[in-house]
């Protein structure tokens, strides 16, 4: 009996050690994570936040998270850390005429264990019936000695290929008004090198000639005026700019986004910033003399006819003018030739800007045929080639 008990106890001890060993090994089992690469084709011109695909991720224990490690172009994608949903962050980059392929690397993580999913996206070039804006008729427009197109209080001289002048007014042209006119005097290699700024009002007209030079990468590196003298040398540090005042030593700083648009700038006292959703300007914020002024923009989902007109590098020039203190452009320029869609509402709660509501009729190509301004304030009729 003692012998049986001895062997029984010994067997149970060995079995217990075996199971304990197995349990210990299971407790220290190596965590694994797996995923897969993704190659897909999608149509160009998706909307922001549109779902592109869901990245696969599997682990043998615990939970996984997803992180966007790299992308080309930068700013194109967004990934949900919990679900792995890959979405459009900036629809500008999903334009076949700008980019045919986009790539991203997403990591699938479980603690320190990580795997990479390589995403390659090819865009389909959709056939679009792009109409060329031939002209417009507005109930409010400037007196123009040359062919022009007008968008109510904004007017653009237009030679059938490029913008040659930009102008904007506030007020009733039949009574008190104030207008800014920008005439392009010299263009070299499709870059504006000399232009004239005219400030006109009911009682006065002032003008200023402005000269610009460019570096080897086609970036503006100096802006100069005479009478009064203004002279800035511009230095670039990645996406940061310093406008170095060569006369009064009052430098200004600015930042560029990944499309090389000025998104914020400061003169040391006042601060200014703008925000884009893709190509559409969606907000402005200006802090001047300690007071903050804001405005925001709402859009339709149709096509902006001014987008089809080549503006040379006029948008870049206007961006830089805002930095060096031409405040009138910060108030009245609404990215008219850059927005993809048409503005339907301007929200200006504190009066620095002008509230406005627009309504449209559209043609079969989704371009506006008539633009109605405010409460019977006026209209613009568009014609196309």
C-alpha cells in the first residue's frame, strides 16, 4: 500500500510539473502582429474624410493600434488609430493633374511589436468637361479699360489665358467707395516681377510700383517699393519665412503649408492666420491692436469657374503682400481664383469683414450660370466658351 501511494504521488508530482511548465511557457508566449500591403485604384477628386480602405491588423493577444508613419505627398491621408480606417485628409492631393500616385506607410502595433502596411494608390483620371470662363456681367463692377471678368465687387482683367489685373471694391460706386486695383506691369517666365497697386477712393487716387525678384527655385526672395521706400529680403528655412526689413529693421515672420501657401504671419505685435480645407479658404483670424477679428466661409459642392483661369503666380504674390502690411488684401481677397467650390456664405461676426450670402443657378456642367448676391443686392451672369 505504501509502494502504491509512493508511485501515485510521484506520478501526480511529475504531471503537475509538466502542466506548470506548459502554463509557464504559454504565459510567456511571444506576441505576434500581422498585416498586409494594399494596392488599389480609386477615382480622382474624392471628398475630404472619404473612406479609402481599412488596413488589416491581427494579433494573437491583446489589442492593436494603427499609426501613419509616412506619406507622399505629406498631408494626404488620415488613419484612425483604433479601426485602421484610412481616409482622405486633403482632397487637393487626389487630383490626377497634380498627382497620379500616392503612397503611405501605416504601422500596426501591439506594444513594442509592430508591422508595416505599405499602401499604394493609383488615381483614375476622370474625364471632366472643363469650361473656360469667357466673361461675366455684374450689376456691380469697376470701370475697366480692358476685357475683364467680374464677380460682383471683385474684378479680374483677363486676356483669355491669364489674369492681368485684380481689383476689389467696398461701397457703392455711385457714392462713397474704396477700391484696390492691382495691375501686372511685367511678367517674366510666368512670374510677376513688376506690378502697380492703386488705391482709389471717392476723393483720391494713390499708386505704388512694386518690384520682386526670385531665387533659383522660383521663390520670391525680395520685394521692393520706392516713394515710400520698402525693401524686404526673404529668407527660407523649410516652411518658415523671415521677411528681413532692409530699411527700418522691423522684420516679419510667416509660415507656409505643404502647398506653399502662407498660413500665418506676424509683425511682432499683430498676428494673422488663414485656414484651408483642400483648396478652399475656410477661415481668417486677425489679431490687431489686441483685438481678434474672425471670418469663416461656407461652400457649395459645385465647380468654381475662376479656378479654370491661370493666375500666373498672383496668389503667391498676394500672400506675400499680406505679410508686409497691405491689409486691404487681407480684408477683401477671398481666394476667388483658388477655391475649388463656390462661396455660399461669409460669416463675419465682429464686423471687421463683411457678412454675405450667395445663391446660384448652375448649368449642366456644374458651373454657376447666375450668382445672386445677398438680399436683392445684385447678381453676376457667367458665360463660357
